[in-house]
């Protein structure tokens, strides 16, 4: 049983952003300060990556630990379990499909967990920097 009314829950869920989250903005500012240029935020590439490097064909996704079922931080909701299991399962299927389709188009996919960016932003940056240095298009 949910502790909120249906309208309260609806309002709470409507406040969850899907793009330009504080974490995404923080990460983009970090890589900019590190001197990385040439990335795009709004791009029509499949899957809508959070950051895309068109010349190097690198797509970066910052996946929320809840929405993408992080093996470390995910906690199954106590209410409306069937709905959430279905929702998150569909997210995972979509992620796999997008990874496959992008790889077929020779796009390197980098997926960062929300907790990784929060706890060790420099390691996340190094993963991207390594691909930028080694990726030839």
C-alpha cells in the first residue's frame, strides 16, 4: 500500500526529470573543466544519450540506480511491486536493445551508474577520456 494518495504520487512522479538532471549537469561541467570539447547534449541519436561525441561516435548514458536496476544500490519498492518490476524490466530491455543497435552503427556505448558519478566522478571521466583517445572513426 502506498503511503501517498494517488494525486500526491502522481505529482511526485511528475517532478522526476529524465534529462538535464543535476547529476548530468555536474558531470558535463566536470568534463568541460577537464578540457573535453566536442560533445553534444541534445542529439537525435537513438536512445537519447546524456552526452554524445559525434566525431568519435561515443554515446554516454548516466543511468539512475533505481530506474536501471543497479546491482549495488537497487532496492525493490515495497508498494505496487508488480508495476515497478514491469517498468524496470522494460527499461532494462530497452537499454540492451539500444546498446545493440548503437554498436551495430559503430557507436561506442559507455554506461555510468548514478552512484559512480556521485562517488568517483574522476574515474568516470577517465573511462570517457580513454575512449576519446583510442577511438578512431
